[in-house]
C-alpha cells in the first residue's frame, strides 16, 4: 500500500438480501452481487468503472460509501465521508426543500464543527459559483429546475464539506447529450481545481476514455480487466473488453 | 410573504373547493369565536314564557323546551364540538404520525409488533372504542377528547407508515444519509415534509369524522354534561320535539353538516393545491 492511496478495496464480496421472503423457506437466500473485487486508487486520480447494467458497478459504489453494509473483505479509506452523486437527479433531491436549504444541510449536520449563519451563506455562495448556478436559484424547489441544473445541485451538495473522494454513479446517464458534456466539463474542472479523487461509474466507454486515468471493466460482479485507460483501450486483453469496445464503435 | 399570498390567491381562483371551504369554515369559526365573547342570550338562561318558539327576530333559531335561545346555545355548543374535534385530531395525527413514521422507517420487529397492535385497535369501531374508554374513565368532554384521540391514532399511523415506506428508499434519503443526517432528523425533517399533502387531507377527513363521532357520542350521552351542550348533545335533547318544533333539531344539525362540509371542501382544496 503506497502512501498516495486514498482507497483500497481488498477481496470485497457484497451480498443483497433476497427481498422475496417466503413464509416456509428455511434459509434467507442472499444474492451474491460482487465476487472478490480488488481496487486501489491514488490521490487525485479518476478511476472509471465500466460495464453493462447489473454488472455490480453501483453495488461497488454503494459498498464504498457505506449504504450497503452487508459485505466481507476490507474497504480502507484515507479520508472519511466520501460523497456520491446519484444517477437520477430527479429522485436524488428532496422535492419538499428549497435548493438553498438542501445545500446548507450538509453543514447543519456537520458533527466536526458548528457553522454560523454567515459561514454557511458564504460557503453556499462559493459552491454556487463552482457549480455555475445563479444566486436566485437558492429560493427554488428542485421541481423548478432542469435535469442538468439538478445534477449541478447534487454535485454542489456533495462538495459542500470538501470531500477528498467523490463517487459519481452514472451522473450523466439521465441527461441529454449537450447537458452531459456540460456536467462532465464541470466534474473535470472540479477535479483539476481541487484535486478530488473521482470514481466515475459509466457504461459509456467514450465518456470513460475522455475523463479517466484508470479504468476497471466489470461483468457479473467480477472485475474483468483493470488498467490505465489509454493502454487498455489500445490493447484490450479480455474478450469481454474487446466486445464492449467494439459495441461502442471504438475499435473495429 | 407576498409570494405566499399570491399563491393563495391563484389557488382560490382556480380551485372552487378551496374557496367554498374557506368561506364555510370561516363563517363557522366566526360564529364560534363571537360566541366566546358575546351571545344574544345567556346559553343557559331559561325563559318559561317562551318555550319551543319558532324562528323570530327575538330568537333567530327559535327556543328549546326550556325556553333557552337555540342560536346562543349553538354558538356555545359549536365551541365544544370544535374543541373536541381539534383535540381529537391533534392527538390522533400527532401520535399516529410519530408511530407511523418510526415503524415505517425502522421496520423490523418494532414495525411488526406495532402494526399488530394497530390492527387490533382497528378491529373496534372508533365509537365503540371511545365508549369503552369513557366508561372506564368517566364522562365529560376531556375524557371524550382523549378517548376519541386514541381511537383515531390507528388510521393516521397506517397512512403515515405507508408514505414513509414509500419515501425511505428514495435516492434523496440515501443522499442525505451520506451527508451524515441522523435517523431522527431524517424522519422528521427530510421525510415528513414530503407527506404533508397526504397528511393534510387525512387531517381534514379525520376532523370530519371527529365532529361526527363527537356528535354521536354526545347523542349517546357520554359527552358534555348539562346545562351546557355540544351540538351532538343538543340533537339528542331535541329528538323528542322533532315534530312539535322542527327548528330545535334542524339548526344544530345544520351547523354540524356545515362544519363537516366546510372541512371536507377545505381538505379537497388543499389536496388539489398547486
């Protein structure tokens, strides 16, 4: 383990409870969602996790941020409280709260320190500037914003307490193409400016190529291939990676 | 503030239910509030010269069998009825929301046990349940209020639990949890505001049921005690004079109907709020 690592996942197995609990079945069968996953990432890098739907990308992300606690293996992190940007900006913002309130909430529940009103206001304005939204939006409800604007707010909420690790779980999949480009640019800017490490989950290999330093290809809960992005695209080893690249039209 | 006012204006314009509800409820409330400070006659003052009179300028709603002014008694009685209804809903909705939110959010054993208790409470009609509680703790309007309140807890708990179950797996709840929001704060600050629409309309419906249940229980004689009377009590006193002096039974009944109607419209209006 080098000093520069921010995240090290070793032999991670994640299980999901089988929801359909039958009255007379003896054992509660669990679904084995991830098999022996090993990842490590260095400070300030962008790691992409790619693969088809149901390959365990989001499961891995949820295990890392601690939503899914049913796992074996170790997840070591240098900093606590990684933040996550969810796939669907339409369901990841509380519809009953205004944007300003949502942005302040991470500060209000901060146990490490108490924020005064002025400090909160100042921080919210800083973040608002980063996510390139006008101040007037603070008084709006999520329903009054477009998908791209909502995703900006989600990114803003994640950034409020300056996390060192940000997990973006298909942050652009629910958006249309022009907005996708804007959100990706925003993420790249933040990465460059603050040196945040980003785990970028996507099924779009073109986007992955643009944004990431390393890439991990997953299928059926297993890691198929891992490597430096440019190298892996030029010289894919696994059959599955080849077929993915072919399907995306990147190699013939 | 002005923003809220324009929103209210727009909703009133587009939504006849809200307007009708506001007018009817407003009139009833006005009558009740005026009744606190002033009534045309003392509600308990008897006048043997004017027993069972019909509508006149001296007595707007006529007089009862003891010569008491019905309008004055209605003004006083609607206060008791409203008080009991508000108290009932406050207890029912308050306790019900807390139980429903906690069981829905945490699930597991707590949920199973609480829901079976709620099921058991549900098995009794609310009037019967209230009757049992009143017969244990004695008659009087405070006992009535508490017993009706307890009888109203299950329906609120059910509604809130269902809504919390719907909300608790939403992304925004997980998002908030990642930021370090505690369970308690999650339930009452993040989730409950999202179910206020459902809660508001069930409070309105619950309010109507409370008015009717109070009337029913007072009719059975376990509510407010003479010489003061709630609207339901007046109805039960009036029934033997139904044919000799119909105004005696009609006016208190009409006020109950208006009260229920007003709140029903208000509830409908709120649920259609845009």
